[in-house]
C-alpha cells in the first residue's frame, strides 16, 4: 500500500540532494499517517506534513512527541529525508565547534626595529617593539617581554604598564586590555650604549596571551645591532694672557680615532662671562654657554683655538665638553676639562 505521496523540499544540508533550491521529490507516506485538517501549535505555527497531520500531536510540544516536534508520529521516515535532518544537526554542531575554536585562538606576532641601525658607543639607541594580532580570535590580555642587550642601559619606556623584570635588562609589558583581530600596538624603549660595547647588541622579544596561538613561530624575535668603532676625542684647556677683566684661554682637541669626525664641537660654560673673540674655530654663545664648531678631524689630528672673555668681578670657572653627534666615543673620560681663571 503506497498511500498518498508527500512532496518534500529541503535546502539546509549541503550533502543531501534535497539541499538544492527547488529540488522536489515524491516520498510515500507510511501507513500510520492519516489525513486530516492541520492543527495549530502555539508558538511554532501549523504542524503539517504535506497535507497530513501527524497522529498523536495535540498542538503542543508534549505527549507522544515531547522534545521532537512531531517527528515520532511520522512512522517510517524516508531515509534520505532523515539523513538530511541528521546532517543539519551535525553541520550545526561542527559550525559551533569551529566558532568556539576560533574564539579561543589568536595569531600574535612581534617585530622590532633599532634606531640608529648601527649603534654608537656612549650614545643613545631606541628600540621600537611592535605587536600585531592576525586573528581569528582576540588575544586575551597579552604580555610582551623584552630582553634589552646587557651593553645597553635602559633610560625609559613610553608605556606606563611596563616594569622591570628579573634583571635590569628585562622589560615586561602586560596589556590591560585584549588585542582585537587586526589591531596592533607596541612599546618604545630608550637606552644608552655603554662606551665599552663591542656588539653585536642582541635584543630578544616574546609575546604571549591567555589563548592558544595558531602560529607560535612569530611570537619570538631576535635583533642583532652592530656597534660602530667610533672615535676617541679629548679636550685640554690652558690659560692665556690677562688684560684687566679680559680673560683668555686656549683649547686643544685631539682625535685618536679610529674614525674621522666631521661634526666635532666643544661647549663651554661661562659662568656669566661674555665671549668677545674666538680664533681657530667658529664660536658663538648665549647666556652662560659658548659652543665652538670644528672642521673635519681625521684620526690622529689635533686642533687648537683660543677664546677671550670679558668676565665680571669674580673668577671665571668653565667646563669644556667635546663630542660628536654622529659618532660614539669608547674612552669618554677625556671628553671634558675644567679650568678656573682668577680676575686681577
């Protein structure tokens, strides 16, 4: 007994032929399905199978069909229809599992740049450590750990939550908020290269968070920075002739190399004395200070120049400091000199 035929339409399960829009198949009803007027189920609309009503369904999600929405009363359910229904449930479960998996994973990466790219002994160096999250989920409360080279003294960072780690060279920066997908951020570390540093300066950085990282290979980075040889500048002061309140001194600057210096300059504190003349260098000054620029100084070269001041009625006490803004100095002890000249 074949009974009436049921026309079933489905577009939910991609693995079933019923998934194609507009696909229609005649399916025979079981012998225990009876014809009758549709009955209304509160909150779920009319429960109808073709033109038939499932027996035992009383319009509520209860009775013989409790928890199954009327499927129990369908008798023999066609295998292809049942497979489609099961497939929909499996697909929904897989989708939810994938969503949970993606929510609990992030792809953090860390990069670092040094400025200048070639470090100078005794001079400043700046590290910029950058962190990015490529998803698919948010990075929960990430922590950045940076180990600065031991040859670099840390002067400060630009993120308030950063703190010293187990050593003076370790900087730990915990984030107070999650890093969403596609977002980035970072920290800038300022330091000074020790005069005896030989290099390369080796910095390491590591980023972690409370969730799994799908690509942990880019959670760590190492940067090596070469240290230049620099130069060895020194300055020496000698007093000159005195004419009343006019005082003079001579400064001798020497470069012991190995690098030639193109921007050497000497600064003097004047203690209220006013510069009136300079010979052998281009000098100028304002209140309390005089700066003299020298020409190119090859390795082994020595430059001597003189300054004349009009001093107030007290001794002239001055400190001279020689430096280069581009090259470092491996022996900075002779970079400055002091002198006191009494007024007659």
